[in-house]
C-alpha cells in the first residue's frame, strides 16, 4: 500500500501489465543488483520500457546475503 510509506520514501502507481521477474541474490555491496541488470540488458527481450522496478523487502535486510526481485515490463 502507498498509504503508509516510511519517511523519505516515495511511492508510484502505474498501470499493470506483463512482467518478467528475476531475483538477484548475494551481497548488495558487491553489486549483485547491477550484475543482474547487466544480464537482463544483454537478453533479447520484447520490453515495454514503461515501468521496470525492484522490490527490496525483508529478504534484503542483510546486505551480505540479500535477495532483490527485479521486474521488467514486457510485451
């Protein structure tokens, strides 16, 4: 819900659609999210380029052993 965002955070709503999902795992401080994005960018995906997003939830609390979901809008 966007009703109770933590101070300093921003929320955005966008239209739904089809998304491909990847889960980046590892040490956030060693660039695991950027590495996963690099893999995504090298793929031949039929992307929408409207709204891609990352989800940092309770699985990302330990930066040395984190999981971050990456959603990419596709046609």
